[in-house]
């Protein structure tokens, strides 16, 4: 991972909010022959008795399911908006251009759960993404029993105990104030990705440039 201290978010609450905002993660691992496998899946992070965990579910007997059974060490990568940053926007334009982005890497050990836990994970996940609407027809508790039994045969729930979490919030923190301000203005003209990154940069203005 791109590992420079000035591109790190130190506030764990901000990191947790980022994961909640961008829950659709790349979940990757290797089998016993060191062949890489990956899938994309929504993950929910929780604090449990001082432990940080991620929960979700995947289809059974896929290549990635079999790999995770063989090797329980996995990596979940959460990514948000990202955008190109031209060096022509810097006070000194004779430099390399770059990319601004935000990403969180969570390493951990995956553990597959039984059917009772699967029900809990499906209920919790469906409620979460339905904004806790207990009356929604698509939350797990409200689905027809026949459908639930059919679906549950094909999927398995899991929990990942996070052993290490790292992040990069690369938002031009290494640029001078004039460049920083100009980058924000230019990004506001670059569509949704640019506008989101510009807003994230604005949040950090006071801490980077206290006299501004």
C-alpha cells in the first residue's frame, strides 16, 4: 500500500465512516497453491468486545469460497471516489501529475458460520441497506419461508476478525496552500468524482493551513 504518513487518516472514526459509506469491498485471498482469488461483496464492520470484525455472505462452492476455506488469511479493500490531478494545477507545474483517492485495507482471518448465524447476518445486512425499515418486503425476516430455505442452501455467512487495518487518504496534503486551493477549484469542474474529492480536501483545509 502507498505508505506515506501525510496521506494517512489518523481518526479511526473517519475510517469507520468511510467503510460504512463504501461497503462494497474487494475480498481477496489465496489458496494453498498461492493462487489469488477475489470477489466483491458488501461488508459491515462492527466492534465486538474490543475486536473489530467484518461480516457478510458469499455463494458456496465458488473458487473464492474454496480458497478461503483452505487459507483463512484475507484482505478486504474498500475504495471510494478517485480522480486525476494534473501537475499543471500546481504552483510549480514542472512536476509529475498524480491521482487523488481514498482506500482502506483490512487484513484479517475469515471464519465461516453456521445456518443460525447466516440468518442473523442476512437479517442484519438486509435491514442495514433498507435503512432499518422493518416493513420492507425485501428484508430477510419478511421473505417467504420457501424462498429463504432455497437461498440459504446456496450461500454461507462469514465473519472476519480484523488483525491489521491501513489506509490511504491521498488528498494533495503534500502540496503548498496555493496549489491545494487551485486543485480543489479545478476538481469541482470534473464531475462527481472530482467534486467528492474536492469536498474531502475542504474538510482538511484548517488542519493543513491553520492561518487560512
